[in-house]
C-alpha cells in the first residue's frame, strides 16, 4: 500500500511519485491550502493539498488527528524560507494527488505532544501512548539492543535454547506466581523467577554455551525498576571461570554501548569487593560517578560518653560513619530535616551533623547540636579524617551496620542528585567477593545472599559448616551508574557440596529431595564446572535511553499495583473455570 515510510523522505526523492500510509499527526488550513503532517514509525512527512484537485482537497479538509490515511503524490523541495532543519524530512514536502481515508478516529484521549498526561491515562490507552515518537524510539532501541546481544553471542558459539514457563517453585527470594493444574487437582505450576536450574541442567547435558532472552515472573512489591514480569538475557557456560565470564560480558556490554550510542566505556571495568563497597559507599550497587564516600569513625566514638555514638561503635555488628559533603553548609535547617525524614525510611533514628564555619578556630568554628557531647579532640580528629573545609558539612550515622549502610548509602545518592555532584556520564563496576551466607536475625538461620546454587570460594565443606559467615561466594554483579545491570556466579557442580549448602540453609535431606531431587541426581552423572550471569534487559534499555522507569521501555507494562489498566487484568475467573480447577474462593470479610 506504500512505496516509502514518511520519515525516509529527503532531497534524493525530489520529483519522485510516491505512496505513503500513516496517521494524521496534525492538519492545518493556511489560506486555502491544506497541510497534513503524516506520521508513521519512521517519522513525519508534510503533505500539501491545494484546491486544484477538488476531490482530494475536500477529503483532506475532512480528516482529523489520528485518522489513518493513504496518499499518493510527488516529492518536491519546500519553498524558500519554509525549510525545517529540526525535522529529518524538513527539506521536502509532498504535493498530494490522491488521499484515501483508511479509518477514522475519535478524538484521542490526549495529545501526543502533551508532556503532562497522567501515567494511568497513558497506560489505559497504551496503544495511543506508543504512537509518541519517544516511545517508538525506545522500543526501536530495545529491538536493536536485543539484536546486538544475539549477534554477539551467536558469533561466539552460544546456543539460543528455550526453557519451560510452567515449572516447579524454587527459592529465588521472591514469591512465585502459581498456576493451578486442571489435570493434577490440588497441584500447581509456578511461573519461573529465572531459568536457573534448567540452564544448569543444560550444562550437564553438554550444551556448553547457552543463552535465552527470557520472560521471568516475581510476585513482589514494585518500584521504578521492577515489574511482575520482566525480561532478562540469561547466559550459562561450561569450563569457564569468573575471569572468563566477566571478561566476555564486558566485551559484550562495551560493544553494545559503542554500536548503539557511540559511547566508549572504560576498559577494563573497575572491580571492587563487596566488603569495600559497603565500607566506602554503604551499598553493593555503588554509583562511581558520585564522589561522596562513607568514612568510618567508630574507633573515635567508642570512648565518648554519648551513648548514641559509643553504643554502636562498641557493638560487633554496629557502626558509626561520617558522610562529608563539600559546600554542604549551604543546606538549610529545613533541608536537613527533610534528609532526616528521608533516612528514617531505612531505619535510622536520626541524622546528626556538624557544619564547618571556620576550621582555623578549632571547635569554636564548628556548629552542631552534638558538639556538647563530643570531646574537642574527637571533634577535631573527625574533621581531620574527613578532610572537611570551611563551608562543608558532615553527616553522621550510628546504629547497626546494616542500618547505617542503608541510610547513609541512600543519603549519599540523594545528596549527589540534589547538589548536582555526579561526575562523568557512565561508570561501570564489577562487585565481587560477596558473602556466601547472611544470618537472618528474625528467623535465627542462615540464608543465601544470592541463591543456594552459587559456589563458595572453598572446597572444604567442614570449614564452611564450622564458620558460614566467613565464607565468600564466587559471585559477581555488574553495576552501572548505581543500578545493577546483571548478576551471576560460578555454580556448585559437586553433589556433596550442594547437599551441604542446602543442609546449612535448613533444608533437610527429605525436603531437598522433594524440591531439588532432579538437580541432586543430575549432579551425580558427570556435571562440568559451569557458571553464568543474567542481565536485566529492561534496565539496560532504560539506562541507555535515559528513561526514569522501565515502564518507558516495555510495550505493555503493569502499574505499581501489578495491574494492567489496558486490559483490566487481573480479573475474576468464572465459576465454571474455578470448579474445573477444584478452587473455591474465600468470601471477603463484610465491612463493619
């Protein structure tokens, strides 16, 4: 029905007769001449209809925004003074010969160039929202990114293999979406949180190098970079260690940014241990563009009389840390109060601070409600350790290490954004040497920091059982600008080690057989050393496109409450369907 896309037209097409199809982006009547901006996925072309062709002119006069039309005409140069340098097609226009209305349209629920439309309206009318050039650009970039990933992996011997969508629940750290089975009453499938176990089984099958662009599902609370269903690039390979896997993935990511955005990422990516990341940045997802760092002052606070500081400083799992903010004295009391309220979300009971007015005057040049609780020598030692200067401000966190790290780590990011402190545009980093286990104080048991199939950095099972907290894992995460792009690990390929890890996590032999018997059996039939990684495709495209949310790079995303406003899903099932599945719904409580 067409010979060209609208956005393809340029001076090389002048004097050619063409056919175009698309949506009416805008219609203008200028002194008896009608202009139609015709839009398709490639861009916009200006079509001109004059009264000389009465039938076409009348039809052009009747069209409205978002009508779907087909036109024929001749490409010509725009008259002098009307060239639009901001449009790729701005040098030319099309003199319309014929026009056909393929479909009329109601007045759209919002104008495509309106930047203040509520998200709920956009999601309800997503098919209209996706017509916006920005959204089409995002989805084109997503398609391009996927193609480049596939090309890279295909050229290096990886096989694209699909794994099941209906599977068995496994402990991945979030709730499963369950699917009731009609043929097995009372039993349920689970939608996969990841293809973890299947891709390991593929390594045991001799596939050697696997990848998949795969949908994953997690029934968890949502935020800007999470959705109940998401897409990841899933990778697994045999006979390759951490250095080999991370090196190969670096090559892929660098090529992706170079080919898509013409950006040269640093080579090689820097590496930092989990322990150093938590110590310096309070987060295992550090944004290396941010110059602010946490500075430990626990040793200086241990002997002060002020229990708010000395208590955590003396605890095995406590910490007192300072966050030095250059030129931070310009912050008002209200702004400091707002930051205090902000860190309370992370469990902090308060936010102490010291303003530096004139460091040459010693303690007299400092300003803070906490100075009366600190010996002069301690206050001055803190200033020296943080290298604070006149006009600076130093925040403090004192509590359990996790609370201090979470609170000051988040405050560090917030301050860098508010005070425009970020340096550079792209800052990738590998975080390595994660703890193998973390202790759950509430449930009094050990848990996997990643997942229970991650290999420890030791083959000594007894040493691991004796002191689980000291064992590191062979895991690695790739972080870009403070956002985790992907994470992976070398896997356990020894049956005894896998059984011991499950046992240490409180999963007994019988439960292990019920949940992972197929894996434990497979490990005994010749399992190669193997490892892998999974990248969040939505997050990668979000970052590359400069978007604020992954919803901007997903064609049909869910809301913050995991619902689809377009289709009104989730929805109730019919009584017949429920009977076939053997499901009876509990009656909702009556309001008092």
